[in-house]
């Protein structure tokens, strides 16, 4: 990894190294970190655990065993010894390959390394150190995979709309936990919160041996630039996260917006829409007074329970779609001072034809 | 020598006859000037928990908060109704001037779910007004909500049953709502459903208000002209069975 050009961004060499040392184990990697002016030298130093290139044993070059015998017989034990040999004799005795590698390590010739190309979708598996019987314990381990996924997505400037976590058991098929997002996201912290709500609701059939995290198709999601002033859009993102968190615990339908719908039947004159959806419908013709509370379904009323104040407003609609309504609506007083919206079902048997449909709250 | 105003500013002396200066806090106007004048800051307390107690639905209890909701949503702020007991009816809300796209309904059937959702909503600081219906809540639970509300951009109004008014509460504002009786504020003699709401301020920052405050609200039966009653409807049994319906309807229509 070439970092010199970016050191200032990370706050200097020490801070960068500290970040690496803290971050890699969290992802479940064991790392030996070495720095050198060239990539090949850094690789050798990481293998050799040494601090100087010259002092490294010859073995770090990963030569075939028979090729290693020759320098050993010559009394050359370190990379420094090899470097001091004349170039021609290295090529002659040890082959062109080693000479090239030595040149690359010493920075005499450039080294072309293949770019790292991440896979198209995130899919990772992690074995648990010990079988786990409580679903929420899995969360701690899942954190590693989610961190990996965040790095994976950040590198591709992408986000996902959902992911699923398979809890793998020994004998029986895996338990799948699917998490959906209201908007494209990539932050592990956020995924954790959603996953926590889902896992809390699960009881396990068998101990979990391993977990597997599979992300949905990544979508382009540009990174956030930190704003100089407080950004108004940041509030919008917080709101989306809130909606997701509420929906993941209470259910998708439990959080919704409202819209009006052009239908004369009161129970169909409104619709639930996804929260925050832009609404294009216009206020329709004001029909009669409408209550703020609607009862769904309407409650049957006995005849002595109300006194009529105003009405009727006749609503007759829906004979074409099977939900035929023939009603006369009245404003009525119920109880001591409540105003209610009640209707009389036309054509129904008298005495059983009054219904309470709303309150003027 | 210290003048009287200096002493009062230091708050060395408690002044009984007004709302103390430190109680003046940001607030969302309720839309009822008479009520605003009695509330510290002149409206619903921003970052505070308010409680409203009400016996029964249908006395116009939501009218007290509707003008504020209409103003907030028109300004592009989000509002939410959490755990409402019935369906908030979109056509009526729209007619009251509420911009529907700024309104979110959160249904939470269980008490624990409702409290959890309220806390999440408050911590996210997303709503300028949060109305919630909490039939039961302990002091500690309300305290959590009040703390979560503190940093928020708006007010929280919890509708609670009247029994809860006797319990102590961390709310900064507590209102008891009752249907107004008598003929006050109507201008329509004889209409028993005077369109006003008697608001008793049980608790506010500052001293409590002794007398209920009449707040004029919009009520359907008295403000809309009743059409001619069709004869076939009047002749039916339900009308004669109901207690003196005709008189009431005629009085309102007059």
C-alpha cells in the first residue's frame, strides 16, 4: 500500500499506524506491519520481523529451497549480503528473478503490482469461537462483518438497501435474518442498530456455529462531504434512520404518512403512504364537516346513545366494487359533550342500523 | 442602592403575580392568543413535555394543538402522531390546514413499544411536534421522555386519561381539557355545544392558573348551516326515540 502521499490526511505516520493497528484486528485480520520506501522491501520486512532491509535473512525472498542453499554455502545470510554482491554474479548464480526482486526492494527498478479489485457483492462468513445460544450474542461477532462491509462499500462509493445475516447451525438449516433499509446506507453503526432490533425478536432453535453476512446489490452512494455549516440535509438522514429503526421493531406498516384519496366513502377517502413521501394530491371539494378521528371499523350504536345535531349528509357510492355504501351521516352528541359522526345504514333493519364512524376531536 | 427591578432581576424575591423571567423560554404559539398569553414563552414549550388530560374523545381536544400543527407543517417541519387511539383522518386534517406530507403516524400497540418509539423519535430530534397517547406511564418513564425531549427542536404533547392528572409528573405544562358549558363565546344563544374548550392550566412554569380558560375552537355542528331536514328522515323512529333531538338541532341551526 502506498501511503506517503496521504500521510498528512491521516494526521501523520504515527496516527496512521495506530489506526491500522486498531482497525485490522477489529476486522478479524492478524497483521504484521512494516514500512519501507518500496513495496517489495516492506513485504520482506513484514515477513522477516526485522527493522532494516540489510539485516533481513535471505529466506524472506521466498526462494525455492535449493536456491537457498547456495547463498548459505557462500556465507551470505542477510539481504544486505546479497545486495553487496556484484549484480552480474547474482544473475548468474541465483537467476534473473532474484536480481529483479532485489532491484525492486532497493528501489532501483519500479515494481508493477496488480491493483486490488474487490468482489462485486459483499459476502463473508465468520466462525464463532464458541457456539452461541442467544441470538443477541451474535451481534458482537456480526459487528466485525458489518465493519468489513462498511469498508467494502466505502471503497466502491456504494451503499446497500438491505442485507441478510445467516445464523448457521450444525445440523439444521440456517436461520436467516433479513434487514431492509428505507434508503441506501453503508454505516456499520446504523446497520448494527437495525440488526439489534431484529435479533432481539428471535429465539434460536439451535446453537449458532457461524454467521454469514450477505449484502444486497450495491448501489452508488457518494460519500458525504463534511459541511462547514450545519447542513439541513443531515436532519433528513437522521429522520430516515429513525423511520428504519421504528419499522424494524414495530413493523413496516406501523410507520406511515397520510394522504387523501378521491372517494366519497369516508373509510376510503384516505390512504396510508410511505413516510415522508411527497404528496401531490390537492385538497378536494370540501364535502361536509369531517371528524379528526375515524373509527375503523365503525362501531354499532344503540338508538338511545346519541342525539342528532345536524345532518343528514347522504353518501352513496361503491356499488361497482363490492363495497357498496348507502349511508346518511349525522353529527350527533354522545355522552355529555362529545360530538360524533354517525351514520344510518340505509336498507338495514331498524334498530341495528346506526353506526359511530368518528369523533370531532 | 439597589432598585426594585435589580432585586427582581436577581430573583432574590419571588414574585407571585406573573410569569417569572427565567420561565420565558422558546415556544411554539398555540394559535389561540388567549391561551398563549397564559403560557410561559407564549405557546407550547420547545424542548419540554406537556400533558393534556381529557375525559372522553370528541370534545374538541385536538383543536387545541391543530393551529400549531398547521403552522409547523406549513413551515416545512415534521410532526408525528404516536400511538393514536383512532385513525387520524386525512381529509379533516387537510381541511384544518395541516400539510400532510409533514405528518407521520406511528402505531405502537403496546405500552412499552410506544414509550420506546417516543424515546427514539425524541432522540433523533426529527419532529417539531410529537403528539402521543399514553394511557399509562410511570414518573420514571415520563422523566426519560422529558429528558429526551430537552435537546429536541419541538414540543411533546402527551394525551393522558384524567386519572393521571393526580399523579406527579415531570411535565413542564399540564392542561386539563373539558368541554365548555354554558353560552360563553358562542354568540349563538341556546346552543348547548358552545364551541369553546375549558382549559385548566394545572401546571406551568410560574404560578398555576386558578380559573379555567375558555379557548374558542371550531366545532362542526354549530358553525355549519344545517340543511333542510328531509321529511322522511324526521319521520323515522330514531329521531323520536332520541332525547329531544329536534330542539337541539334547530337551536344549532338558528
